[in-house]
C-alpha cells in the first residue's frame, strides 16, 4: 500500500508493507552516504538491515528516551555528519520511534541548510502519526519540541513486521494516536479499532490513520489552523505528562486520558470502551485542580486562551478558544473518584 503526500515544496511517498525494511533500497536513493540514526532501545538489526542496502552507510546510536531529545545529542549527530564528510548530496535516515525521527529530521534540516531525510519508524506511535508530516524538534529548558522545524522527509517506509518486537504497553500507547485520528476524522477506522484486534489489522489501521493525516497536512502543513486537530487530547495529555514523571505514564497513555474530557457523553462512553479494550487508562490519580495548574503553566498558551478540539460525534470535530478555567469541570471525568461516565 502506497500513500502520497503532496505539498507545494514537493510530494513524497509513504510505503506501508510487511517486510518493506528489507526492500528499502528499491524505494529510497541509498547509493550515497547515509547516516542512519537509531537508539539503543531499537533492535540493532533494523538499522543493520537498512545499512546493508546503502552504498556508504554510517550508524549513529543515541541513548533511548526523551532525555536524548536535546541540543547536545543533535550536535553529536551533526558532528558525525561533518566528520564523515557528508555533503549536500548525502542523506540522513531515522530508524526508530518518535524521538529518533524528530532528532534525525532536525539534523537533516540543519546540516548544510538541509539534506535529504528518510524515515523508517519502528514504533506504533511513529508509524501511525509522527513519521509523516515533517515535524522535527528537540526539547529545551524542560519544554518539549520547542526547537524545531517543518522539514518533510523524502520518503517514509513503514514495515508493520517490526512492531512484533515492541512491548505490549508501547503498542497500546501508540494506538492512542490512531484512536485520536479516528475520533476526529474517520468513523470507519474507529469502528475497526472498536471491533477488531489491532495485531490482525496493522496495514488497515496504519493506512487509515495516515490517509487522514496526509489530508490534514496537505491542507495545513505549518499548523496555522486545521492541523491543530492532530493535537486532539494533547492539551490535557501534556498537562498529565507534566504533572507526572510520578506515575510514569507514557505519552500515548496521557493522550488517551486527555481525549476523554473533550468528547460528548455518548462519544466518551464509546471512547472509554475502546481505550479499555486497548489496555489504555481511562482514569488517573491526578486532582483536577493540579491538572488545571499544569495547563495554565503551558508556555504555549497565548494570552490566557487555549485552543481545544472537541468531538461531539465520531468523525466530526469543533475547535474552540476557551479560558483554561473552563476545562476544570470537565477534568473530573478522568480523575480517580470523579464524575462517573
Ligand atoms: N502529531 C501531530 C502533528 O503531526 O501535527
């Protein structure tokens, strides 16, 4: 299955196919220097499989986790490019999850004012969402993604077979992003997630979610308006994340929780059922007023107003600008002991 994303700056293909990693050389231009960026949580054979198809491969392996998403690691990657003599005709390829893709994409966008970038996502979260659309970034000063660029890849290769090596909790967390896009844009995909085991339907889930995402990005590449729907669940999700190195919830788990208050009651009931089916949380132990404080601390909030997306009907969304205090009564639905659904 091949999708393509067309933008004024050019278009690129997204190949979704089991076993595609071992055929990357037929899809990407690898007869040049290729800096493969991966992390030490990704099985090394994935980067090696790609390297075996490159004329002049280099592999840089950074430590796993958000802690690597910083300027120091970015500098390490840029130095490796310089030391290996990369020029403007060479390229960078990410093999890993969202952190690796964001970091490698940013390095590619900066080195010599931009060299080609390929993305080979190996987590559900990256395959279903972050590898497509050209967002690159590192964190700074405790703020996620605050230094970055919009820099589209030359191609994205998605091999669902690599998902078999992921821990089940990571799979569930990534699926929260598929639920997000289904809720806002695709009732058919939502019904599939409600009724089927994801492991038996990877290609449908990934292609359904990415088809929606590509359509959104084609209309609003730089997130001036419509693309904000892809942040559905993230305002509260990020607040939960920041309350909480504590309970150690994963990003996708926080997004799952963050979507619940933003839905009408009938949608929330279906969402709660599908999240439970996917082993995602529907309650957390954070008090609503602590969550509100975290929303208020979000430096992205402009002039005391927050833009939120709400879903009253599956596949239909509304965007509203509200004062964060208006979120407080809604937050009870995810607080332990809060309003029952
Ligand atoms: N993951 C949200 C976006 O790409 O806009």
